[in-house]
C-alpha cells in the first residue's frame, strides 16, 4: 500500500501525539520531526527512529516528504504552514490555523494556487458522538434543530502563553456548531474577560445566532478547577447530550432516554488517517482551509463584540 510520507513541525505536548499516531498508522510513514528546541527535537526523533531538525526550511527542502502537520505555538502556525505550502507540501495546521483572518486567507489562497490539500486540526469533528449528532440532525431524529449549548472549561493549561481562550479553546465549539448547523451564523454577541491570566482573556460567553431564530451558546474558560467538555443540542422532538471526554452520547425525548453504544476511538487517529486518505485516495475532506478561515472570523467577531459591547453581524 502506498504510504503518505510525513513530518511534524513543533513537537511539544500535541506535536508528539501527531508523531506517535503517524508512526502507528498504516497509511503514513513518519520521516522527520522539527522543533526549535534542539534537545526536544533530538529526543522525539530518537523515540520514533526518524531524523531531527531545528530548522523547518531545511527539512521542507526534502523531496521525499509529501505532507506535514504543524503543531507549533499558535502565533507561529501560519508562518510555518505558509513555508510548507510554498515548498509543495500538503498541510494539516493545528487550530487556530492563524492569528488573523488575513493570515488564514493567505494560506487558503496559496493552497489553492499550488493545488495542495490544506486542513485544520478541528479534532472535535472526529469524536464519534459528533458524527452521530450530525446524522441525527440530517435524518431529523431530533426534529428541527433549535439550539446548541457547549461548555469547555478547565484550569489554564500553562503551556498556552500566546493566545486567549477564544482562539485557543472556544474555537473548537465555534467550528462544531458551524458544522452541525450546516451554515454560518449571522451574528455574534460575546462577553469575555481576564480574571487570572492577565495577558489575554481567560473566560468567554459567546452567543451565535443563525437564520430562522436558531442559536448556539458557547461557554469557555480557564478558571474552572476541573475539566468539563460537553455539548447539548436541542431539537423540536428530542435533545442529544455529548460528553467529549468519555464520548458518552445520550438521546432523550418525552418518553425515553437512549444511550447508543459504540467503542471509544482516538479522535487524533481518525483525523490523521482521514488527512492521509484525502491525499492518497482523494477522500472528501471533512474540513478545509475555508472552515479554518470562517471559524477564525467568528472568533474575531466575538472578541470585537466583547470589546465594543455590540452585536457583530457576520458578512
Ligand atoms: N486540536 C487539538 O485538540 C489541540 C490540542 C492541543 C494543542 N493543539 C494546538 O497545537 C499547537 C501546539 O500546542 P502544544 O500544547 O503542543 O504547545 P507546546 O508549547 O507544548 O509545543 C509547541 C512546540 O512548538 C515548538 N515551536 C514553536 N515555534 C516553532 C517553530 N517556528 N518551528 C518549530 N518548532 C516550533 C516549541 O519549541 C514547542 O516544542 C497549538 O497551536 C495548539 O492550539 C491542538
């Protein structure tokens, strides 16, 4: 079987998981890892038996690398993704993809010009429960979708030092509701603030409104002493609840509560397998660069809404 030959740029907490999964998958062959921290690059490269680089430009000059995943600090994601696209590599860039819509637009444009696959690490779409919810909405099992409520709260993960909770954390839920509602919100209203983490906002309440009076409410913070990641979708006939951590899904209507059983699956494995198959077997991408750009646009609208105290219309 033809394998996708891959490398990872940025091998801290999350990039190391990318490297491990690429090593485990049948569809991929991990060739190299790169990190500006030389000791880290050496250690991870040794662990996986691949070559270490501290200079991504040098690594990207290798002709045998087909694709890369970018897992650097959020502020550096777009620069590294652009470099990789310019050298002809397919790219999976971690969320939030870029720090501005303008930067994200440049990535989309470059991928289109070079006819390369560009995707964003919106991992939540690969949680099996989200796929069940999507099908339940499409098959009208819950009736008409009315609203969604997402909660993603925990203590501040100290390694995140370059962006706030909206672009780091709430962005997952913004992407999920765009996906489930299958349309873009028309307006955003948000309240964000900074309690403990002085450099950026560490809590956010975001309300998105969609056509036909439908809405989504997203709560994110780095203030809660325990980790909760849940999503509730309410339809005219039933509601569905997902715990992202246990992957437990519940469907409730007026008569009964059901819990569909399916095996727990590692979402990163599903995500990276799909990344490889989009390139090797032309599988239809679940997420493209435009999804990253539009999600970032909504995150920026939320920050602007909080700053101005106004509802921001999405155009
Ligand atoms: N999709 C998800 O669920 C998910 C989960 C965790 C993290 N992430 C994303 O992954 C990224 C990394 O997060 P993390 O928690 O691993 O952070 P981290 O700080 O643990 O690791 C980042 C690594 O990137 C390296 N680095 C920074 N700039 C670089 C550059 N220009 N070239 C090469 N290496 C560089 C750093 O030395 C560090 O080792 C972030 O963008 C984060 O948003 C996504």
